[in-house]
């Protein structure tokens, strides 16, 4: 059985074989076969004819008096300990030419982690309770991330209020359905995508930790949005006012911008990838998903138990070939997307905002969504 999945098995030493056998036994081979079949060999057809624009409220349409009330309501709830923050930070800074976790990338000596921590420090400074920060790492950056926080004294936050948990992993495979070996002759495992956040939060015990502390709402964002407004009180106020299970923030995409669209697909809330939009409809769907959402803990509990589907990504990865030589070739990587859980929410509202001061993703070393564009956005907003 093992040689079918790892053809190089008998070319390895006894100790290496034993380690591989132990790892192999722990894998759910049935699930790997199912995912390979459903995402690569026989992917389901996607009917994009049923896409509709979602209902949303624009920030500029909200009267100033109402904004003040919404923000005040949110700040009261935050200071009473009803909100926590969930940060997805499982990636490395490889595409930036940065040798470490992406959150450790710095502008003028200020890291992405520090930029977000600064915003949490204002809560708990007075009569309110400090906000608890839950950070999802991965096997590839967990140790480095914890060490970075220690070296920086948790950026002035109470250490007991910063919690770390790991993202779950899934093995990529070759197009011939064989497992891949790393340079140190181990079975390759990679993070299973941002959609793994719900199960990881649930299985790690962090969701129960939140509930035990009286947390009822969780603000979630990505580490690489340089200008994100962590715990934005306007978004939080709307979330509380609407009583929604999910409240999302969106922007109007630029023409041709490759961001997913918050949409209705067959009447259910979803995010449609830019590449899946019906041809010529780019400007018909104007709620770009920027990865900023608030969830109730009740919804997170439900989402943590849901079987999330995998999606196929073709990636070039380095691995050992049949002759145990290191090569870099296109393989099949399987990822979950968190927005696949949206259709399990009974209520979901969206706030559309201006991208300025809200969204400047750090994705590339140069060009679009790059170090330079993020740096200029930070300077413009007076954040560095």
C-alpha cells in the first residue's frame, strides 16, 4: 500500500522507512483519494448564471448621528469583553523576499504584527477589559511567530491575552496521485487554506476559551492588510444592531482587479472568485471581499463542525523525484476557503467602505499590492 503512494519508499534507509510508515498510517488515505477525485479528476460544474449582487449598506450613506451611536454601542460591548480578534497569520513572507512569517515583515522598523497590536492596546487601558487576540499560525511559522512576540514583549499587550493555535494541514500530491517527499525525506504537508480556520479554532479549544471568557463576537482579518482597522467600531456597531451571524466589510473593486466578490449564488451568500464571474460582468458585482468579517461565536461553533470542501490549486513546489533528486514542478495542492461557510449563516450583512485607509494588501515584492504600495498607504494614513 505505502509503495503505491510513495514509489521511492524502498530506496530509503530503514530509519527513514519507519518514519514514513508511521506518518503514512496517520493519514486519512480515503479522504485524500476523495479530494483528488472530486477536485482534480471530476471537478463539479460551477453554475455562475445564478450570481446576484448582495444587499449592502454604504458607509457614506450612514448619517453621522447614526454613526456615532453605532460606534458608541460597539465600544461599550468591546470594553465589556464581548469581542475578541482572530488573526489569520499562517503564511511566510517568501513572495516578499522576507525570510520569516509574513507578520514579522516591517516598515521603518514597525512589523505588521505591531501595527495591529497597537490598535488593540487602546482597549483595556481604562475601565474596560483588554481584548483577547487569537492568532492562527501554521507548522511553517509557529515557532518563529511565538519567538517574535516574546522578543517584542507581545507589543505591550498582556501575554495572557495573546493566544496562538495552529492551522491544520493536508498533503499535496503529484498529478499521478503520489505523495510528495521533502528534501529531508518526510511526507510533505502544507497548510489547508484559510477555510481551515473554523475547524482549527474549534478543535484547538480556542473557541471554548473565547466562550468561557464571555466573548460573543469575533472580528477576523488577515495579517497582510497593512492598513486594516482592527475592531472597527462602525462595522462592530452594525453587526450588533443587525443581530447578524456574520457582518462583512467590502470595497468597490477597481476595473479588472482580481478580488473575489461578495455575492448571492442561488440565493445564498458566497464569495465568487474573479475568474469565475460570468464573462463581461466584472463591473456588475461591486462588493470586493477584503477578508474582514465579524462572526458570532455561535456561528463559529456551527462552522467548526461543518465539513468544508477542498478546492484545487496548482502550485510549483520543491520535492524529491523518483530518483530522490530535488525538483520543482507543478503539483496539486488542496485548500479550503473560509467563505464556503457563509451559506450556513441565517443572517449576513455587508458594509461597503472606501478602500483608502481600509485596504492595502501586501502580496508582492514589487508592482501591484506590493511593499511600496503598502508603505505609501501607511505613510498616507500616518501609521508609520
